[in-house]
């Protein structure tokens, strides 16, 4: 029993270490973005009762492509299988800031956000379950999405 517990603890530590390493790599990449392409995307995640989702929700940007009448989200993967989609975690008030390279959504000119909370992925949607797509003006350096309700 103790051996299983030890193996589980080591595995958990390894998974957490990989996540921290991947986040640090993304932060290094954000530092490498040329200023003319850098965009800061901010917002605050709230539950339907308007309370903040709290600290640690994972927020990720995905390019949106419309193809044959369907909306497809694009995830980009780099060397070593590391996701290249810009992402971050929320603070204790549900606020987040993603520093992104506008070339990431260059093909379609639009993106959406997904939120991972409690092991469940949520996409930005209207009350009618229509995916919400964000289009950023060409010269915009900051985009404030305001309060976002997570369903």
C-alpha cells in the first residue's frame, strides 16, 4: 500500500512539474514576441451567480476557423508536444491576462477562449449555446473582455 502511495505521489509531482515547466516556457515565449505583434487580453471569470471563479482556473486562447459551415478551434503543438496556445491562470478574483502574439490567429483573424475548471472544459458561449468569437482590431495592443460568465 505504501509503495502505491509513493508511486502516486511521485507521479503527481512529475505531472505538476511538467505543468510548471510548460507555463514557464510560455512566459519565456511571451517575452520573445515582437512589440508590434504583442496583445494583452484581459478579463474576469464569474459564475452565473456573479461570484468570481477564484484562483487557478486555466484560460486558453484558441484560433477559430469557420469551415464548411462549422466552427473549428485550432490548437497548435510545438516541439516535445507542448501546447503553443497562449494561456494563463486566473487570480483569486477570477482575473486573467494572456499576452499573445496576434500572428497566432492570423489565418482567421479571430479566436475564442476555453476555460478548464474542475476537470471540465468550458468554451465561451452565448446563452443560446452559440460559440463566442473575438476579433481584435489590427493595431490593438490591449483587449479587455470584461466580466465573462462561465456556464
